[in-house]
């Protein structure tokens, strides 16, 4: 098994709105994650639907998928591809639990957010939790292909 992996990180509209993009990127750089691609964009709905796949709808319901797509397309995002040793697990550990209220201190969500699922549900919106990170090496490959063309990624030697 190759330990060198790639992963996708999306800094969501709330991270940009709060002006903490640099702080979040710095945290990944400090652990040695190599940035191999980065872009600022406003996601089209069809791109967001490719990202939040029908698998999400099967697991969590179509309504959750619709809310996540609406959240992701609500403003600018930063898409970043990182490379590193077992980087998928490292990044997931760094960002913390999906629900910011439950995220441990020291994680990105634990340090910069506090929103709960209950609060998001009461507003009928997707949870604004600052950042998305791929859940597995296989998911990372698929997600990187959604956001980046091969020629937009650089290689480190």
C-alpha cells in the first residue's frame, strides 16, 4: 500500500466570509501537507451535485444533499488538493467532527466554529462547518477530478 496520498479540501463560503482562509491553509502547511492545486471559484450547481453525489442522498436523504449543494453554491469557495503521507487521515483528524459543536478543541472546526445540526435544521440550511475533506483515498481521487483538471495539479519530486 502506497502511503503517499492526495486529498481534496474545500474551504466553504463561511470560511471565506469570515476571512480565515489563510489561517486554515497555514495549519495544513504546518503539518507538511504539500499543496498541489488551488483555485478560488463560485461552484456551479452541477459541479456541487457531482461533489455531493447520489450516495449522500442514499445515506442521509435527498433533502440533506439539496441543503449541502445550496450551502456550497452560496458563495465563493477555495478548492485545494494536498499531497502527503497518509494525508487523507491526517486532514480528517485536523478538521474535526462534521458537527462543529461536537468538534474537539485543537481541530479546525473545534477552534473556529460552534454551529450545531439542530441550529442548521431550525434554519433549514446545510451546516456551515468551514471545510470539507475527502473521507478516503478513493473518494479523494474522485473529488479531485470534480474540481481539478490533471494539468491544474503540480508534482513535487
